[in-house]
């Protein structure tokens, strides 16, 4: 301490572990931290002394930025605290990587993209990776050139290209990604129609192509029309009697497509017009000078003919769908009729089928059938719920809509079409519902020993009926509900079932849902047999329980309990003392861990064997056996003396603790067994014998072992 203040000491010099570059304008330095440092300063110096920078960092890793590409720098680090900065570390050299190639892209046609770039200084190799937008597949190309063409691409599709340069040391430099769309395909002209408005127009229709942003239709006489979002446009005005062709070009940001194949058309002023509804057709013609009136003749393709006499230039007539009408107009004045008139034909739109029937042929497939109608050359079948995608485009009057969504009402429309008049879009849709969705079993819960509640998903309308079926090896159980659960009852123990659900509506049945396995608890043994082996050991046996693999047996009493876990149907247990009332609890366990609790009551252990056993001689050649009883004095005792020359037996009543025996031969050695007699009259068999040697009269001493 100097002058009452603590002097600060500059920290130690750190050591650089490594320095590397991943970007062309930066170098990252990793170094060891030192004790007492609060921050660090990274120093970068160019070899020629033109560049010097210091960057403050807080931890043992930092990055120096604003460097030049592929340039070598001397990197050092200093530690800093309140006492100042340390000396610079031993410098090491690091070089920044090369820059990314600055790529320019163009699409020369609908299947190629051309890429070129300026050569990157110090780069010896370039890697270009192209990936189609929305796809995970990619294609990588290595080249030493500064241009590359990717071919075999999809028309009107955006591709992104990432470019990376490599230096002579094999280090990748920066990468740069540019995106480019290919030119669209040529659209196909599908229909050209003359329309009558204030002036004569030509309506051009074409098919849309992928990636097109706008379209231009161009005629051979230099007229054109364009469209951005529609697949048609109108060329106006046009003159009558002209014969031209028209082509359509699609455009996007990459440029124009190739022109479509030219479609021929002829303009005219005599135009039969139509209404989309049957019964409202008209013939329109241009006015001719010096005419008093006109007679229009209309002949249908089935031979029916009618005429119209008018002074105007329009003739209304009743027309039916699906027919072709031949029309001609003759002008009249006082001199008579025109000697010649053009015959024009007009075909009305095809009729809508009236007898459409829809059948559910599988859970998610609808079969639509109808009778062929006049004027239709093919039929389009669509469903509103599938965004009006055409599912069938066929000449046959039948269609199958497959891969539909279950439990959904589909509005199906059959649209007749002809080459001349297109499609009749006024047909009435017909609605039919698919089969219900299959329920999924969610959970199985046991409510009592033979009843299980099944929970399942309800993916259908609230009124749907659900049937749950449990199928076992020998039996089957079901329950039904309109809710999300039902109970399976009377399921036997020790059984395994496959549980599945089926939904039912007025339309039909769903497919069965995925099944789940239900295993009922194993069966309890029908009985338990308990045998006393010794005063403190008990042997418990039982018959096998169906479905049980192992058992846990417990003897419960007020004086303690004993337990064993076994694969057998018997168990030798200790700890239960003699003269004790107890119950038996047994858990039957299946191979999958399911348990059943089984209880058995009314058991008691055998009476206790007496203790403190004594044998001695009394007067008149009498031997007395005396003992001490344990537990309640409610049992008779049987006394057995086994000698070499004679055996003796006597019985002592309950509460008596001795028994006298008249000896016939003196000086014997006796094995004495005193055992209580149970309530069932059976003598306890496990009481241990004692051996005594009794002298002849003259000595009242007894020697026992």
C-alpha cells in the first residue's frame, strides 16, 4: 500500500492459441485468459505497416474486422485491468480468405441458367451449388473458369446459386447466393372466338404456364393484346373477312418464352350469338341497303326447321342444349330475294346430365355415374372441397374421386364439354358424404376387477355412433356410445384383448382404428394352504392363477408380517410367531407387470411349544414332567417319554403345566417331548425333544440334556 491506497498491478501477458479467418474481412483469435484481467485488446498489423488496429474484447475469443481479403496480418493480444495493459503477446501471422465471386445470372431459354463472374484475386477454384426453390436436392459443380451453364432445368422455376472461391491453400472463402428464374414455357392457344359488342372483337384463350407473370397475344397483322392474371385477352377492332394467325408469348423477369404455335382465325360480321341457357338464341346480321324485310331460316341437326320474318337485323328462336343449328338469312324487297346467302352453323352448349348418382365405394372414395348427354364430347368431374381440381377428364360417363377426406360432404359437379362451345359451367352440383373417420384409442382405465373404461378420439360430427370391440382368444366384448368413452364389462381375469374402435353414421362405417392391447389382471388363486414348519417358519402353498407369472405373498399379523416374492406356487416364510392370528395377502403379477390383489383371512399359527422343560422323580416311583407354557392356556398338552426299556405317554389338560407318569423301570435315559394339542385335535409336530437321565430310588436328582 503506497500513500494509503492499494497499488494496481498490470495483468500477465496472455498467449495466443490459434488465429484463423472464415470471412475475407475478419480474423478470429483464440487465446488463454489470465488472472486479474478485465478485458483484452486484439492488435492487428499488416506486414508493410500500412494497417494498424486494436479491438477490445471481453473473453478469450475475439474477431478483428474491416480487414482486406487474402492479406497477411500479425496478430497479438494484451490483457487489461485498472493497472493498465500488459505487454503484447508473441505475435502470430494469419491471412484472411478470398472474397466470394460476384455472380451475374441470366436465363437464355426455359431450361438453362447462365452464370458468369469476374475472376477473384488469388482464387484457384470455384464451387457453384444450385438448388431449386422449395426443394432439398442440390447440385454442386467445381470449375476453374469464370462462367458456367446449368441446363436441364424446369421452366418458369426459381433456382438459387451459391458461389464460393478457394485459395491455393485449400481454404474456402466467402460465399454469395443469387437467385434466378428460368423463362416460361410457350403457352398453347386453345380457343379463338369472335365476339359481338360495340365493335367486332377476337377473344383469344390459352393455357397458363408455370412461372409466367404476364402474356401478350400477337397477330400476323401487327395487332396485340396482353393479360397479367387472366388466360385470355381481346383484340379489337377487327375487320370482317380477314384471315390471320395469332401467337401467345409468356413473360417473366427472365424474359419472354418462345411464341406458341400460330392459330388461324377468320373474321366475319354474320354472327349467331348464344345465351348459356337453352331456349334463348338469336341470329344477328348486318343491315343491307334497299331491303324491305329479311327471312332467317334455322335448321336443327335432327331435321327440325323453323323460319323468322322480320324487318330488323335480329331473329330470336328457341334453342336446345347440345344441338347444332344451321342458319341463313335472305334479304327481300319488291324485286325479290337475294339469290345467295351464307350458311352459318352454331352448336349450343352441351346439356347437363340429370341422372347423376354418387356411391361410396370405399371409406374415402366416391364413384359418380351418369347417362351420356347430347352434345358432350367429354366430361369434367370436380369437387368444390378439392379447390375444383379436375379429377376426371374423360369421355366415359363415370368417375371415381379417391383419396378424399373422411367424414366430409363433397359437392361434386359433372361438367359436359365440347370442342366447339367449351364446357357448360351451369350444371347443378350433387352432394355426398364420405365415411366417418376412424377413432383412435387414447387410454384404457380399469374401474374394477372386470370393468375397463376405454377413451378414444372423436374426429367426426357429434351425432356419430362409436363401437368399441375387445377381441380375445375365446370371447369378444363390445360397447357403444356417441361420447368419447365407454365401458367394457365382465372381462375375465388373466385375459388379453385387442381393443379397436369403429365409427358409424348414416353414410356407413369407418375403417377400424388402430388397436391397442388390453390385458386384464391375472386371476387370484382359488385358495391358500398354510402349514406351520417350525414355531417361526410357515409354508404357504396355492394353485396357479391364470395369467400370473410371479407372486408376492404377505402374512399380516399384529405381531409383525412376513413377505416373499416367487415364481413358484409355494413360499417358505418366517417371522410369524406361534399362537398368532394372521391373514394372507397375495399379489398375482403377470409377465407385463399387471397385478391383482388377493386376500385370504382366518389363519392362525400353531400353539407355542412349552419351555423350561424338567423331568424328576417323585415318591412311589412316579416321574413328573413339568414345563412353562407360552401364550394363552387353552390347549391340552401331550407328554411323551421314550426310554430304552419302556415308553410312556400322558395328557395334561388345558392350564395344567405338569404331567405325572408311573415308572416301571428305574435308571432309564428318556427323550421327553411335550407338545400342545391344537383346536383340531392334532398334536404340534415340531416341538423339540429333550433327553434326561433319571437315577433309581435313593436319589431324587434328574440330569437333563
